[in-house]
């Protein structure tokens, strides 16, 4: 699912302040023959790379209306996120460890289905690769190519019930890429508060 930031092209929509953001995305991986590790030189390597949301968020979700029912939006917010990786080589030498910090985070949202009654959230549809580190291993680019980036769906009616939507999305999916057999898993929790102008906020 590709969610693009189309909100800026719309005239009106809903604006939500992001009041709470917590969660993670993680890839656990190991090089093995089923993933063609010999071709990539990854046989025997194993590791974990995990990005975690941190701190108190500050930002908005702008959810634009297109026509009668279709919605698209992008959320951008400041955060104290951190990516940590550890890769263990097969020769008994020291593990590679690395830490990368991120000051911003984002997700995309759009309505889907024949009657646009479902909202789909896609995590990190654009922007930097939050799983890139100096230790190598599978990153968001590999996960995107395999179609396993974090995502989830929920009922549109539940989201718009009241002016303080909250939701938690979680899941996990195995994939193979770059000589590694991997599993991407995630859990993301958000709380939002609608601004008074919603659903008729004007976007620039």
C-alpha cells in the first residue's frame, strides 16, 4: 500500500494534534541457505534492528477530503526516536552495534474500500529509512520491496466517533531479502485530538 501526502492539495479537511505516540518496528534476521546467503555473503550472520518512538510528540495529522468520501492524509510529528542494531558474525568476533537517533516521525492514512469505510495507516511511506545503521542487515527499503512495512486498518466510523481518536496497530510478517530470512514486527499506539475547525479546516 502506497500512501502519499495528498492533503496539501485539498482545500478543507480535519486537523488532529498528536497527543501520544508510542511503539516500535523491528526486524529480526539471520543469514541462511533458504535466503541465498551464499550469494550475498551473509551465511551465519544474525541480528536485530529496532526503531522505537520516544518522548512526547508534537505535530499533526492533516486528513483531507476529496470528493464526497475519499480521505488522504499525512502525519508529521517531532519525537525522540532511536534505532538500535546488533549484528553477530559467524566467526566469533565482536558484535557490531550501532545507535541512530531521529527527531521526526511520520505515517500516512487513507480511506479504502468500495465505500471508503475503512481507514488504512501506512508507517513511514516516505522520508528517511528508519532501520538504516552502520551494521547493515535488512532495512525499511528491503521491507518495502517485500511489502511488509508496518500497516493496519480500522473502521472509519470508529475513528470519527468523538474528537479524540485513539488506536493501536500491531502485527508481524516473515520475509526474505539480501541473503537474510527475517521477520518484521511492530506495535504502534496513537492518541489524537481534533482541532475545532475540523472537518472544515483550510489547508495551505
